[in-house]
C-alpha cells in the first residue's frame, strides 16, 4: 500500500509539474516574440514592452501565476529527482547502459534545470527587479521609449552575453527532452498526434533558444557598432 501510495503521489506530482512546464513554454514563446522585436523594430519593442509593463492583468494576474509556476516547476523537479534516486536504491541502474538507452538531455535534466534556475535569477536581477523598482519603489513617470535602451545596456558586457548564450543552450537541451516528457506525463499518447507533438517540440526546443542566443549576440554587436 505504501508503494502504491508513493506511486500515485509521484504520478500526481509529474502531472502538475507537466502543467507548469507547458505554461512556462507558452510564456517562453510569447517572451521570444516580444524580444525578437528588439532586433526587428525597436519602436515596436518599446510599444509592446510598455503595454506588457502597465497592463493590470499581466502585472497582477499573469505575472504572479508565472512566478508561482517557475518556483513550483523547479522545486518539484528537485523533489522528483530525490524520490527517483531513493526508489532506485544503492544499486541504481548499474546493469543498464544509460548512454545507450537515454539521451544526454534526459540524463541531465536536473543539472540543466539547476543552471536555468540560476540564469532566471540573473534575468530577474537584470530586468524584473529594476522594472519593479522603477514603477513601485521610485515611482518614476512612465517612459514608453526606455525599454530598448535598457535592453541594449544589459548586453554591453560580453560576459553577460556569454552567460545568456550558455544558459539558452542548456535550455535547448532541457526542452528537447522536457517538451515531449510533459505531454507523456499528462497522458497525451496518441498514434496520430504524438509524432506531430514530437516534431513540434523538437523544433520549438531548437528555434526558440537559438533565437534568444541570436538576440543577445546581435544586441552586443550593435553595442560595439559591428552591425
């Protein structure tokens, strides 16, 4: 009974973790579209950023949900990893050739996740905290044209750019396994639709992180007047 209860608890945690993951994927896609405007049309980037920054539903509904989803997803990831290690026992999978039966991404989800979490802390320090301070601590007046210069300023430092590129590479590896795994955890396994989910997930996992890398690199090159 104890094992059955533990199994049900684990399945429930995986299901809710998958839900939080899909919510974060939606946010990631939206964030990518918005940030892409910075290299396509800075004026449109300013306009979209100002709308998102002062839209009450975004600020007081979606943003708190997003923060809760981020915290829950990563905390639950570590909890499940600890549970899995306990379930495997001291012998573990010694008889299994893990390199032959799983991908690098699936074997290292906990490490890529930990790195991404550290990156999110940096990202919050770079953008979210200054934004909150601007509006709710210093009560500075609205400036719809401040977002693009602020973004460019963050990417003047090549070390920060390198940190972003490495983090998004690990995000890509995390998504390559995590996207499909989230659907499996929710029971979405259909002969007709699963191949499409796999293909879409792989494309999303590559295109979006690489796109973020390019945005950081292009902003840096603009700062040093190469472009």
